[in-house]
C-alpha cells in the first residue's frame, strides 16, 4: 500500500507491504541500522524510535501505522557529524558499554528530555524501564541522561543569554 | 607487597572508550549492520524432543522450496567428534559433539540447517524437512542420570567422557590433608546445601556469524565471538579446511558474558559458504538464544565447615553435583572452578576436600557464564559461613576476617586444582579484602544494623542485612597465551594489534591505555585493531577474567620493547647513551635536547635517518605464571514482606580490589553490570521447563531480567591495590562482580526472617512458603 | 510477527469497517497494533485499521461522574490526560501506569486491551473495579457490562462487532476512591495476580463498591458477593477482615506455574485487606 511519511526529515512516498514491520523497513530498506532488534516482542527497547516525537517500539509497529507521521532514528538526531549531548554524555559516563542497546536508550531519553528538561534520577529510571541493558547495571546510563540534561539546559541558557 | 601510590599519566584515568563514539552514533559496527544484506541467510531446525533417535530425514521437499540453496544434516556433513567449547588446545572438555548427529539430546538440539535467499524461504525449507524420530526416554535430573541405564552418549567415537556408562561427563576429587578427620575433631560443624537454576546470559545481541569464500579461496568468517582463534581452530577441525585457509574477524560484540565462548554457528556458515560459494549469514532469534545456545550449569553444592569455638576454620568439605545438560562443554572446568575459585579464599582451613560430578541430562547445554562455577560455589560456602558465625557467636564480618587469605599467603588448593587438572603454586601478592569489607560495611551501615532493624521492623515487614566475600582469578596460569604487536607510524602514532577480544567490556581501551602509559604517549596516539586472525597475533580469547591481566601484560611487554627500540635508535642518532633517554608525553628527552616523537618517527622511515631506516615494531607473548585473584565484598540491605515473601533490595554496595583500575569508570561498569546480572540470578531469572524438558519461557516476556525499576542503584567502590605481577599493578575484574549477590541476599533474608533460602531464584512464593513452614 | 497480510483497509465509518470483516475470521481490527504484533500469527490476511474513525475521544461530565473513552485512545494518553487526574481520586490514570512500559503504553489502546482475551490484563480489572461498561457497534450501537466480557455469548457478539469505547458511571453523589494492586515477578512483567477495588462513599456510608480480581490465573472477574456485602455498610476498618475471607472464597483462584493456589489465595487476602483498609483510611482521614 502507498504510504507517505518522513524519516529523519526526509519525505517518502512509498509502496510498502502492510505486514512490514517498521524496524525491518528502517534497517533493510533505508539501511538505518542503529535500530536494533534484541527480542522482537517489545521487551528490550533496543528498537525504540520516535514517531511524532513519542517513543515507540519499531518491532511492534507495522508500516501502515506511520502513514502521515514523522519517524526519527538515532541517525537523524543531529545534523551532520557532531555529537548530540546525549551521545557525548553516554560516551563520557560509560553509559555505552557494548553499545548494542545504546541507540534505544538514547531515543527514549531524547523524548524524556524534550518533555522534561530537568528530570530527577527517579524520573529517569522510571522513564527508561522498558529498555534492557545487560552490561552496565544502568547506573551509568542514568548518569548519562542526567549529564546530558544538564548540558542541554546550560546550552539553552547560553542561547537565551 | 602493595607498593607505594604510583602516579600514572594514562592508566588509572577514566578515558572514554576508544569505540565509544562509533557506538553512540549507532555506526555500522555490529555484524548484522555491516552485513545487512548477504547472498544467503540460514537457520537451524531443532529437535522437538528431549531425547530421540533420528530414524529418517528426508529433504526432498525442502530442496524444492524456491530460494532454498543448501541443506545440511547428519547425512551430508563430516562426523567429527569435537567440543563446542572455545577453550585452549587441547581442550579439557570431552569431544562429544558433532556438527549433526542422528541422535538428538535436548529440546533445541541441532537436526538440520537450511540456507536460502530469504528468511522466508529458509523457514519454509526448514518446515519442509521430514524427520522421523524414535523417541527415547529423556533424563532430566542429574542424580537420576547417574543411576540410569539410559545412556545419553552411547556413541563409540566420543572421547574424554569421564564415565559414559553412568552419564558422568566429568569428575573431580581433590583432598588436602584429611578433611573428614578435621570435621570430626572440630568444635563446631555447620552445613549448607544450596541449589541453583538454569539461567541464561541474554546478551542483547544474539549470536550472529557470516562466512564467504574470497577471491583467493580463503574462508572468511565474521562472528560475534569471544574466541576468534579457537573459532578458527575448531572450524578447521570439524569442517576440514586447513587453518591457513581460514580468517576469522570479530566485529563489535553486543555483549557475551561467556555464551559467545562457544562455536555455535561458525561451522554451519562455513559449510554453507564452501558448498554454495556465496556469503551466508546466520543469526539466532531470542528464542533460539534461550533454547539452543548455552546456559549456566545448575548445581547442587553441599558445604560442611568445621571450626574451633573461636571461629577458626579447621576443615571444609565441598561436594558439587553439576548438571551439564546434553553436552559436556566446559563441564570439567566449571566444576573445578566451583572449588578452585572459592576454597583458597578461606585458607585458614588446613584440611579441605572437594569432589563432585558433572552429569549429562537431556536438558539445554550449560557452558561458560561469567563467574564460571564460582557463583554456585559461593552460594553454599557463604551461607555456611553465616551459619558458622551464628553458631560461634561472631559477627559475619569478623569470622570472615580471621579466616580469609592475606597478602603473601597461599593455599594448597591453588596447586591441587586448576582448570580441570592440577593447578600451580601461587602466593597472593595483593589483597585489600579487609579494606573492601570495612568500606562496604561503613556504606551499608553494618554497625548500625541492629537499631535500623529495630526502627523499621513491623508485623509484616522485616529488614535484613547480609554480606559475602569472594575472590576470582585473572586468567588461566600456564594455559592462556596472549600476544600483542605494536608498530610505530611516521606521525608518532602506534598501531596496536591484539588478538584479545573486546566484548563491549572496553578491553580495547584498557589495552590502549596500558600501551600509552608504557610508551609515554597520549592515548589518542594508540590505534587499536583487535581480533582478526590474519592480522593480529594469537590470544586465547576473552574469558576467565584474562584480558586486563594476561593480554595487558603482553601489551605492556611489547610496548616496553618498542619503547627501547625507539630509545636505542634515537640514542644512536643523537650520539647519546640509551640510558639517558626517556619518552614522556610524546617527547623524547635526550641529554642534548628534546624532540617530538612525531618528528623522530618520520625519520625512521625516511632517508634522513643517519642509520638504516626501519619499521620499528615488535610482538610479545605472555603466558601467565599465576592468576592473581581480585577480591570483593558485597553488602545488601533489604526488606522482606512477610505476607508476600517479596524481597525489596533497599541498598546494595560492593567494594572490589582489582589492583590498579586501568580505567576506573570501565572497572566500575564491569562490577555494576555483573552485580545487576547477579541480582537477576538471585531473584527472578530462571529458565523453566515442561515435564518433557522443553523450555517454556524462552523470551524476555517471560524470562525476567532486572530493569531500572526492579533494583536500586548499586554502589561500587574500587579499593585499589598494586599487583606486582600485573600490568601497571592491575588485576582483572570481568567476572568477580557476579559472585556475591546470591549469598549476600540469602544471608540478608536470613538476618531479616531467620529462614535460609537454599534454592535460587528467591521467588516470593519460595520465601513465603519457608516463612509459613517456620511459623 | 505478521506474515501473510495482503490487504490493509482504512475504513472511514463504522459501517464500512464492519462490512470489511470477512466471515472466516481472517480479518482483524487493529488500532495500536501491539497486541497483534505480539501474537506472532499467520492467520491475519486482512487488517482493518480503526485509526481514522475518531474513536479516540474522551467525554467526562464532572457533574454526573460519567466518563466515556474511545477505544483507540492510547493507554499512555489516559495516564497523562489532565481530565483524568482527579477522576475517582486519580484511580484510572495512576493505575494504568502499571501497564507495560512507556513505549508499550504509547502504542497500546484501550480497545485493544479489552478485546484481546489476555487473562493477565491489568486494564480489564482496573476498568471492572470502576464498574465500566463496553460500548460496541454491531450495526447498531450497544452497551454491555464489562463483567460480561469473557462470557461466551458476549465473545460471540464481539466477533461480529467493533468495540468503540468504554463508559464509567460513577454515582452522581459521593466520592469515589480506589486501590489497585498488581503482583508480578518484575516491574515490567505481566501480572501473576491483580486486584482492584473502588468504593463510593457518602456521609460515612459505602454507597457503591466494585471489586475485581484478574490473573486468577484465568480471566478477570468481579467479586459481586463482596461488593454486595460492602454496599450500605458504614466506613469502618473492621469491614476489611470479613470482606477478605469473602474475597478469598469467591475469587475462584487456582494454581499455575507462576503461583500455587495457596499462595495466590494468600495474596488475594492481602490485596483485599490492603485495598479496603487503604480506601477506608482515605475516607476516614478526610
């Protein structure tokens, strides 16, 4: 069926079989391989992308559902090659260990920081409960989101000043 | 022999991971991203029965499925007894596995594999294979297995099985002194018998491998593995291609924890590539990862401690019964480690007896899993220590302090028991376990626990505090080999080639830091390339907590060699004596002045050098003479809901002595991750099975791994020591963090309620039942 | 994962949606997609997307306490909607947050949570314990008590109809408060047992009680005997004890691999007692 949607700012009008999962379309048709499949049943969060700004699990989402919507993956969170504060913070705090779950965590955290620029650690922990990391024990991931939030607030203050 | 505090420039600093940016950007560094599209993909048909003979296997229909290109099964592949364990040659595991066999030994065992042009075609092909099974009686219980007439490995060509008649894959029995007599003479004797479950590693990236034959007829395997060199050797062995024709490349690995120390897909992708001439990809689904890959050995371990009235250990008896499932991969070595990684900790006891069996069953296959037998051993040992403390009226901390091993002490167990054979004599040169205990006790408020409990206990809720201490090792002495190669580039940077395998742990970063520190240059002048059998020198692989210590020592050696080559050449060039030259912060200091290493480096390859221009480079090998243990103390403060049996962990603190933490942030990351994995093992993670041996919860939907809302933030404290045999004082830290949670939590539940939970995981209903019984 | 879908319809009206449904049940209504994606089914060949039918509206009449929610409303919307924060003391919004994880709630819809017969659903007992009714369309608009959800005749009706929403009628006078408990192995896990209870009270008397238990391990049900016992009683703490035994006797729980019968019964008692003492405590504190 013909669908119209946007991925990382680029518009697509495309004929897609309706039983195509969003994750497969992103990985295989658009080669956006930051989107990872860790379980296929919505329990690990590695495939999280934003659709119209909301975190969704691309392994449980079929293409017709994104008709008319905007999809954002990790590849699209910055222009060009610079690092987003979340990416820099994940690197600096050790929130990245093996890195396989990292794109999903960054995407879900991005939505959090868009909605709540100054979350508490408890709010962060609650927000990311749908994502599994087997390497870090989560502490350094929470550190990363907290640090990125601070950078983004300070950056915003700097812009406003 | 902990030395004075040393000042380091690169080591002991928390640099970001060298691959951090690529990972945080989601670049194509994992295999499924690099090889997003291959000519063929392949999957495995697995056994629906726990035990059966394949009477007939007909692929006629499957071959006709459009897109199916190749089918493998017992009738068309070489029959080579081998082990899937990626261990050093000669492997201590029995050769009891075959690429395919006409017998299946667990639900999920290999029956056939199909390669085709799409996943859909492969699925259709798998479904079209007609298999006629003759069901055999399955044996699911290890104790029954030892007494059964039914043999799980009746085949004639398997080797290395301890007693195939009794389904015993491996057996260990070592005794120091006379433990029986010591226990009989002891003032106080306590026992603990604890049982652990099947648990899975659950790396978020499941197993994946690709293979193709290149333009020069060489077999190129890319695989998410811990052991690229063992993959090359074992593929050569079972597929029949000489080692020189095989190249194994490891991309970034999305977590491993032991499960990727196993050859699970590489033999099949290789055969498909050789038969079709095309590039083939195989990857396990999450369900296959659970059912058909590897797990942790479930065990029943009984510990009997004998002590004097003042709490000094006189004798220890430890008996282990390990369920090694359908195949004996890692059966002997994991069993050995139950004793060898735990008993030397309490070297106060002069008489020690350790014995046990690893027994075949028709269950999924355990293998290597972070901790490697130590968590199973520590469960019973540390529960028994708390019982002993209670019997003699001592604080759990004090009784451990008077019994645990100290610097410059040894244990006869080191010599008696190694990796499935005799070990090596070893003295402890660095041990800050007492400091670990003290700092952990302070953070958890151990001294105030009486008043905290009193203030918080209610009719329904009981607060409890528990602790455990552990040691692990740093590699396998006189078995492991790690090698590193280092070459100088014209700009003063260095390529560091290591066979060592970064699993996401950060070992590339740690090894680069060791090289930079040794050379006297900045970290960003070290370009690491790891785990490619054509280009990097040999390394046993990332297991047994070997990388930082063993591979790190190889890197330190090679860096020292290259550094002295640079200094010698510079000394000659500038007419000075080598001993008067030094490299610091990327500059060569000579008596006549200072030159940037980058300025000198370009000379080494140009005609400007007064001497022969040359490639400065070296390779160094490291075979460790010993395996210095890291030490840790775990503390937990928790609350038990007496009406539900639920355990809520309020605070978790662990302090670890891993020598110098080469990268403190990464060392903490190893501990924090291992602890959360350990808490999952203690509380929720359990593979469950039907009566016919089929796993019934093979998904994250039903196999519960802790998330952020299940656990508090664990607090890790690095208590650094200086290990004189380690690279810049370091010991390894990859595994030890998983040893402590089960016993510490069990001990805290006992402190809270008086009941001892002797079976993990500690589900609410188990706790509740024990509490009901105790009423 | 779906494998055989060939047709995807986006009807513009309920009539059209219903007419698209084939008689061999190979067509499926979808809204959020989550449940179906999880079902890993080869069966669906036609999907009928209800997303364009404007079934995501919410009406709340503050005066009468009547709430109507459209079936395609996402669970997370209900958690966040300002209008619901005070409804029944926040009972609905606060407790729906215990369903799944954030991204799951972003995709999952109210209607989807009702029509998929998962015995461990948290949404169903939460709604049951508010005394919710289902609105459906089978050519004409109908309303039926949610407590009939798992009855054979209603499942049959549902097969040929579209769930359009739910409605909750709180008593016009009095205040309503509730408690919902979920027992699961981890935070992000389906329930092994769940129980919800709301009480409406006026002048110190319980005018309406609704209590439901789910994951028994079979489908959720209302505990009408307990409700009848509670209604008309004065708000006193000792009500809990008698109600607790009554709940245990009538919950109809059995054992499964997650919980034995004895343990489940003990937890029904605990949850009932805590729910009632909690709610009664809320009222008495006022």
